[in-house]
């Protein structure tokens, strides 16, 4: 658990977070536009900037109290920045050795050095000068270096922003799996909604140097004015598990409230669009744009659209930006799926809260691939 209220002035920018409290388990994403104060808050929480003021507790440990602060090296934080910040005069092995020498005596337990090197996929890079690494390789080394310090907490400041799309995809999968495997609480900065939807357990929204709200991912994607919707409109993130690939090459994405129960819903996904290896039964997230969801009052016949999901209309709201109607649907397991229709379509179908309908989903994207 983090609890605090922090202030920090850097040049013309001033952070004044306001009182905050949020769980530290899993992934907490700091989200906001450029200049909103995300990196400044991270610096204040980490102790990297000695000008920080206010108060901060991590679980029962006081990290900041007025001008008095716990030194950053005693906070046991692993850092990964936008630029990998590797030591240029050392090769990859030298950068890792530098981190290993600084492991606190009380943090010697944990995965072995070889395990971390293999897990992050940098064994073949150990003798390579850091100047000869690609952007993605440099970030892999930075992640390994952070893990080798046996941190209680990871802090990642836009680690993917300088990478091309392929490296981003590979590193996002690595970050996601490493956090899950090692169960390290993580503070993660991004301004990319898809990274939030992929990783977050909760979102700390920021604007003008202040924390405006702290919400679970479900809460953040269940309100029409969510800052996550500014790029592509309303988005649903559904949690489920992967099923088998059928003879037609379709992947099942299912929600099961109990392992042996019938799925509450099943989406069929084109394998060609989700060709990465997957394990049946593995947990996954599905991303669905509201504009890709249609609604039918009755199950349609003679339609090629395979994903026809039973749902109940929870509420209908008008989007003040587009003047379209946003329909919040509750699926059989309680999760929310959002559709976006014109006012005319809502009126023609005579839609209202409480009605049982079918959501017709044109396309969806697996976030865990």
C-alpha cells in the first residue's frame, strides 16, 4: 500500500499530488498527457530527487516525512527508464555485474543470475558492448539489471516509448510475464492507453501536477469520460482464458467463473490475427472497441458474424464529444462490454436499460499474446 501527499518543484513545473492511497500489488499505471507530472511523481516517490517534500509510506515503512527522507538505496527499487541508462564503458556482463555488487545483504535471496539472464533473453549478448545493442536489446539488459538487484518494487518510466512497433510488442510481453512470474509490485508510466489496458490492475490519473483519481482498470473503462478513451473512443477490456484452436483455425476466448463450469461467454478469434503461440487455459485480456460492437434485440439468423454474445443493457449515455450513444452492456459473468451507436439506431431499436439483447462483435484483439 502506498499512502502519501508529495510536493516537488522542478524548474517551472510544480508537483502537488494531493492526498493519495492505493494498493501496491500488481501493476499501478501512472497515466496522463505529457507534462501532467507522471515522471515527477515517480521521482518523488522513489527518492531520486532530494527536493521532494510531504509524506509517503510504503506499507508500514515511512519513506518521506517533511524534509526527512529514506535514502533511495534503502528503498530497494529496481528502475527501468525510457533510455536504458546503461554504463557505456562496460559491456552487457559488466553492467549486470555492477548491479549484482550492489544487492543489499538482506536481499540476497531470489532467482539466480543465470535464471534472470535466461528469462530476459540476453545470454547471447553478455560480451556485447552496450553501444552495439538495439533499442530493444538495451531495454532487455535494463530489465535484467533491475531484477538482479532483488527489488521489492519496480518503477518503469515509459520503457517502450523509444522502440519500434515490433520491439514494443516483444518487450511488452516480456514485462508482463516477468511481473507476473516474480510477483513484483510495479509502478509503470505511460501515455499509451493500450499499455494501460494490457498491464494495469489500477490507474492513477494525473493532470497539471495533481492526482485526479485512482481507479481500478474496470472502473477506468466504465465511464464515458475516461481519459483512456481520448484516442479511439470507448474501449472494453475483458478478462478470460484461451481455449483450443478449432479445425477452422479459430481461437476461443472464454470467461469461466469456475474451471469446470460452462463459459459465461465465448468469443471466436481468427487465428491468423493472433498467431503467437498460446496455451489453452492461459489467462488473457481481450480488447474491444465500442465502435466495433453492434446490438440486436433478438439473436440474428443468416448472419456471418460469429460473435453474438448475450448481454443486458446496464445504461445508455450520450457521448458529449461525438453526440453518439454509448451503451454499457453487462455480460453473463458481470463484466462490462461497451457499444457505440447512433441516436437513430437506439431509437429505432427502442433500447433502454434492463433489456436483454445480443452484442454483435465485429472484431476484437487479444492483449495477452
